[in-house]
């Protein structure tokens, strides 16, 4: 795959989404630009969600291969 057709990493997606949120919170964008940013933000959010779901699926497969059938929820004290 070329660099142009590769999907950005989860971290790159999150970084761009954070930038968009900051720009929109500033409130200085004209309506049409704000709508464009919102649309891009929705697309990035969906892409990030897909990345997370894919990672979760991989973890489930790895755990299944090791004989563990389910993911365990972290205790609240250990959650970020």
C-alpha cells in the first residue's frame, strides 16, 4: 500500500479529532467551515471506533487461542 491509501493510525486519527474539537470550541469558524469540520470529526470518530473494535476482536481471538473465552473488565481502580 502507498502512504496515500493507508488509513491513518488510531493515534493520528485521535490527534486530528482533538485539533478539530479545539478549532470548533474556539467558535471563530464561519458556519460552512464549522459544518465541514463537524463532518470530518464524525468520520474520524467512526474510523477511531472501527480501529478500537478491530483491536478488541484481535484481543478476543488471542485470548480464545490461549483458552480464555472472555475479556475481563478492569477493576475501577485500574481503569485510566
